[in-house]
């Protein structure tokens, strides 16, 4: 047997041992990779929600919706205050 053949057999035997180890721990590695995948998906989903929140604020600002809400809320506060005053005067 030549040196090359000996090395080839040793490499093949080593490969078979690795396959046995991989099969034995396959379930653990699948569970670990599933957990890592789920954590990544959750992180991506939460970051996408945050991006949509920021985008909706940007669009609202560009369309002037926050100014309108501020004006209307001050109008509503004034109307409530005046209705309280008018009720207090009537009684």
C-alpha cells in the first residue's frame, strides 16, 4: 500500500466518523438552527413594524396631518371649555 492510499483510507475513515457524529447530534443542531431562525424572523418582523411606524409618521408630517390634529384638538378643547362655562352659568 502506498502512502497516498493510506492517506485516502484514513481520510475516508475520518469522514465516516464525522458522519456518525453528525447523525447523532442532528436533532440538536436542527433544534438550535430552528430557534436561531425563529429569533431572526421575530427580529426582522419587529424591525419592519418599527420601519412602518416611522414611515407613517413621515407621511403624516408631509401631508400636514399633525398640524390639522393640533388645530382641531385646540378647537375641541375650546368648545369643551365654553360648554362647561355655559353649563355653569345656567345653573
